[in-house]
């Protein structure tokens, strides 16, 4: 007797099968004809995927768009200034409420693991205490990992260093940084060295906002990769953004990519935000602002799309839907072949799970029973349609359902119902 059976769904690899769930764990992936279950979910013809994973988000800022004002220029630097104004007026309860609202959105789209940076440049550490509370509140359905993020610079801000260490002492999971925002290249490199040292000492992962600039001389990823090697942190370090790489000299990149691969750095481009915020100093030609995604994937580097922002000082849109993120990513990176598009789907599921070091993730016997039933036939169709999540199961429980998005047509001689499905 299973608690739940998801019947007849199509897995991302094309297998059509049933999935039996018991006590929050996947117990069977096989034809379960005649097996009994508390509930059977019919997924015939629908895609069944492991949950979506967002490895780069700012939950302390989300859903604050317009408070205290909007970002008029739309630039990264005005966004950072505006965030400073928002920090002055925000309260613990208000941050918790916004974050919980966002987690409801995430639950409804099957986004069940999120790594959120949390600003540590605040003597009150208000965002840190609020998100630590949220991490506990959502634990039953979302795995929330927090990164201690010195937004105004680990050295540039006079109390950031002490506050970042305090945040880690309070239970924040991952060590962050922002080397390109320090006052000099030397300070940036030194911040990478010190922060990686702190992570090694405490046995923590590292995830830095790194080289989020159009300046090809911003090369902190080189220091991040070499410190990773020196400290034996291979596989536990992520470089977020790495946008400067789009404008770096090709010879230098030919030397850099093998270093990133050897250090097993996980890479997190954030296409919605990178395409909006980078290239702002350009006239024409105007750069796209995305790091070298295909080239890194070809080197065997783990690359996954991150979302970064939803309705906050930096971005005026956003949906908590990782299919929107991957859809933008595949356009900006020109990953439009069927194989590349499937990779883009994997980038917002399995690749990101690897970056976050999630345990028990995936559709296999013995794994945690978290999955999503999508109104699509395969991963490419899911991307094309940004398909509706018909059912979301988190740790063995159904947490969200929605009706199919079919339209009723009233056109003489034409079908009454249109789904826009077109699986090859
Ligand atoms: Zn960010």
C-alpha cells in the first residue's frame, strides 16, 4: 500500500512509468498495475520531473518592488543604492511576510530548493534573522539554503566583515562575497582568499557574486578557482554571474576554463538579470552580458541557471518560475538545438541540485519524494510553453494543484479546445 501513486507519467529521459511513494520516499519506479494507494494521480501524457532548483536568489529583497521607490535607471548600481534605502525602512515581520509569500509562489511552480543570499551589511542583521526564521517555517516543503552576502563589500563596508562572521555563527549555511565591488582589484582578491579560508575552516560551501561587470579585467574567478584548489574545496564552491567573461580576451579564457574545471567550480549565470543589467555602458554594438555558458558546459563544468531577482530593487518583473529563467537563458546563450534545450531544462533541475549539494534529490528509488507533474509532453515542450504545474509533490505530500491551461475556442469549423501542445 503506497501513500501516493503518480500514474503513467513521462520522465525527462522519455520513460513512461508509475511512481510509488511511501512515507516521503520514492519506493518504486515501475509499472504498478493493481497496487493500492491512498491517492492516485493520473499523469498520463504529462511530464514528471524532479523539482526545480534555484541556486541564486535574494529572498530578503523579493516582492519589495516600489518600496520606497522604483529603480528609475534600471541599473545595478541604482539598485544597490535603492536596496540601502529599503534596508532603512524594512522590519523583521515584513521581510518574513514577503519571503513566505514568495515561497508560496515557488511551491506553486514546483521550485522546492532555493539558495538565497542574505545581506550581512547591516548591524541589526535583520534580513539574516528573518530568513533563518523562514528557513524553519518552510522546511517541510522548500529546502532553503542561506548565503552570508556582504552586499556593500566585505572590506569596503566597515562592519561587513564582523557582521558576515556573526551571520555564519547564527547558522547561515554558505559563505558569500562580492570581490568586484571592493575598492581595488587587490582588495577583491584578498576578500576571496579570506572568505574561502573562513569556509574551509568551518567546513562550509562558498558562493560568490563574482565579476558581475562588463569589465574584462575583472578576473576574480581566477583567484576563486585557485583558492578552491589550495584549500581543497573542490566541488563546494560556486561562482555566480561571471559576466565579465563575456568580454575577456579569448587567449586568457583558454587558460581560465581548465582552471575552473579542475577546481570543480559550479557556475551560476542569471540570464534574466544579466541581460537586463549588463551592457549598460555600451552604445552599439551592445553586449549581451552573459558568461560563456556553452563553452563551460563543453569543458564538463557544472553550469545551472539562477533566477536572482523577483520584483525587487534590481528587477521589475519575475515569477518564481525556473522555466522562465531557462527560457531566457536558452535564448541569450543561443542554446536552441533539441539537445541544448534539454540541457537547459537539466540546468534548472539536476545541475542546480548538484551546485547546492542537495541530498536525496532526483527521481530514483530511495530518493526524497519531491516531484512535479507538468502540462507538457517533454522537457523541450515544458520550456516552450513554460508549462503549468498540474501537481507539485514535496517530501511525499501534494502541496499544489492547478487545472490545465486549455483554452475554449469559439471558431466555426475549428476545434473547441486548444492546448498548444506539439510534442515531437
Ligand atoms: Zn545576486
